C-alpha cells in the first residue's frame, strides 16, 4: 500500500504492522534501535519510495488483488484509513483490504520464493506472519488472506488463521517497546538467541541472490573489514614498540608527566575446569548441562564474486 507523507507521519505515533517483526528482531530491513529513533523523531525514516521493488509493489498491488478475487471468487474491499486497536491505543495498522467482515487481505510481491510455501500449505515469511498477526489483533478478526506475486508470474495465496500464542508474544514485546518510546529510553538490542526463542526462527537452507543495494553493501563491507585488519596490524605494531621501550616498567608517563600507559599483570582468575569434571563425573555433568540454540554466524566470504 502506497502511503502519503501525512499517513507516514501519523504512523510514528503508533506501533504498526510493519513494525511488528522489527520489534521482535526478525525484520530483514531494520532493527528496533532504528525504529525507536524514528518513533521518537530523532531520525527520519529513509525514503524508499523510489526503490524499484517498492514501486513494483505499489503498481502491482491492484493486479495481485484482482488475481486473488478471480482465483478465489472472494471480493476485497479497500480500507483507506489507519485502523486503531479498540483497547490498546498505540496499536494500529494500514491493511490492504477486507474480505467480508471477518477477515483482512494483504497483497505482496516478491523477487524470490524463499519463505513462501506451496499453494495451500499457508506458509509465509516470518516477518509477514508477524505483520498480519498484528493486523488481525488490531482488526479483531480470526483470519487473514495473503496473496503474493513472485517473480512476476508465480501467483500464490494463503489463509492465515489467528495465532493467539504468537499474538501474545507480539503484544508483550510491543508494550515493552512502546514504553521505551514514551520514556525516550533506548531499547536493549536483542541477542541472536533471544530472537530464535521469540519466534522459533529456523535458518532457511536456500541461497538468495543479492539485489543491487545489497551487492554494493557487500563490496563496502569487504573494504571496511580490510581497512580494520590493516589498522589492527598497525595498532599491534605500535603497542609492541611501546612495550619494548617500557621493558620491565609497568607505567609510562607522557612528556607532560601524566600517566599515558600502564602495563601491569592482570589479577589471577579461577575458572571451572568443565572438561576434567565431565571426564571424572560424566553422569553429574550430563544432569546439569543443557543444549541451547546457537545464534547464526554472519561470515563474509572472500572478495571473489563481489565485483559489480
């Protein structure tokens, strides 16, 4: 849905559907610190209306809606206004339309099918699931119809039933986030393990092709990492020269007489030798150990293939 400047400004006073996945840490576009800065009007959200994928989504939305109506025999009624939750004053959303009086409609476009299930299995990408779950809570309906046009020729539609367990988690996290907005207190960034436990996130074992913006980000990131590596080497060289000059002395004064560097032994620490304990007491070790979900590792590969 294409929104006016006035509508975009109005949305800053609410938690809206596209904010839901950001707040729980699974949005591919933004993190909650950036969202908090936007809601508290410290920064302006990036204008992405000129982006090709945004333009495509706006132009193709009527076609996706018509295709859905032809495929299903259902009628979609447009909703131009911002909907606000009856009881939670900061929860709102701009839905694409209504199907009857008890269901909402969302139209999407996608350049690849990662996260989209086959027709009939009602699996959609996690960030869109958070979005429509938010909308169902705001509109107080039990069902959402989601239609997507993938790569311009692969049309699929899904029926998403209201999931109260997911909704409860979303409402709780949104309440905490909105408290941070009202008190102008920055939210604590979510760790990888917290994100996984929030939504049962599972890594999709399929590659995705970078678009133009991400390709440039890859190149820039590779250049930044190379610069950091050079600086780390230079830093170590400087530290080594200073250490050689200090010798056995634990303090170095600048020429003005102020303490510039200290090089003192760290305090001894006591650590639990889990390896020996496991070997000596395997049953006890097994009883008191748990397996936790590991966070995903972000690894930038070599420069090969990064050229535009």
